[in-house]
C-alpha cells in the first residue's frame, strides 16, 4: 500500500468505530501517526492496539468533541507531543431519525452540537497551528442528508449542510496559508448505525442497495480511501469541495428511500 501520508500527524475524531475506525487504520497504513479520538475509551483503545499490531503508529485520544475546551486540549496535546498537526479529520457525528415535529429542543441542540459545533471547535483549535506551520488539511464527514432532503433527518441534514458551508469558507479564507479544507459526503453506508435504521423495516438494506446505481451499500473503507487521498499531497490542488462518495446515488436522488412507516 502507498505511504502517501508518511510522516504526517493526523487527528481523527469519532475513530472508535465505523468510518472513523476505517480511516484511522487506512491513515496509519499510509504512514501517518494517528491520534485516535472517541468518547468511548474502550473502542478507541482497540483501534490503537490494532494499528500498533500492524506496525503503525497511533495514540489514544479520548475526548468529548462537543466540549470546546476538551477539543482545544486535545489539539494542544498533539502539538506538544509531535510539534505539529498536519491533518484534522472531523468525523464524529450521529443522527436520530425521527419526524421533525417529534424532535425535542434538547435533542435539536444535541444533534447540532455533535454534527456542526464539534467541527467548528476542531477548526478553531487547529487554524492557528496550521497557520504557524505553513499549511495543513482539514476534512469533515458530512452526509447525503446535507445535500438533499431526507425524511426524518431534517436537523441532522441542516447541521451537515452547515458543516459543508463552514469547510468551503475555511478553504477560501485560509488557502493563502497553505490550508486545504474539504468535505466528504458518504452515501448509504453499510455501518452499524445505518443497519439499525434500515432494520426498522423488513428488507431495508436490500431496498436501499437496489436503489444505488453501483448496486451495493458503501463501506467504511470506501470513505477511508477517499479521506486518505484528500489528506495527501496528491490532492494538493483540491480544496473547498464536497465530494460525494455514494455509488452515484446523488446523480439519481438525495438518498435511497425506505417505505413510509
């Protein structure tokens, strides 16, 4: 496998499972030193152990990314230990599929905090670092719900759309400092979180997959490969984009649809 990230220092949030876990493994395989963040210490530690077993370099970085002080402390720690931070991957997020009128105000704040505020806290913490060192890469994981309307995901989609707008603005504002910022928009991914949602109706996974032009659900490894490319110098002139990694689903519709429940 290519060592396109050799020597780079990367911090990946929400890396204890799913897309974050796959990305942490891929970044390490590509030569990066990976700080594996998650609020669940056990899941993050298992990823660190696996990376080290494979001969890679990883550090445990337990923190709640909805806490701005915790995010700042995490970035400060990476810089203190490594002298720099080359890649921040804002991957932490989550959804609560539910009709909008059933979303409570506390739920609204929780969804926005996890999917938008956390990304801003990371960006705000790393910008001074990346400006001092003369460059860096910021990535964020969005969603198809941030591109087109998905029933039951109004607040989540709004937060993800805000994230994409934030990343575009950072790319435009800080490009002169050598900082690139891009958004990855996964399509229907075969992750535990989506499986839980799809299992709310009979044959939900098959229904989703049949609507994807390439004929399958995506995998966490599909997103990890895209993230590794965008984090690398091979993508040096790519900034400010929203990259759908979705098997062409957005060429057809915002998202596969389940039958109305």
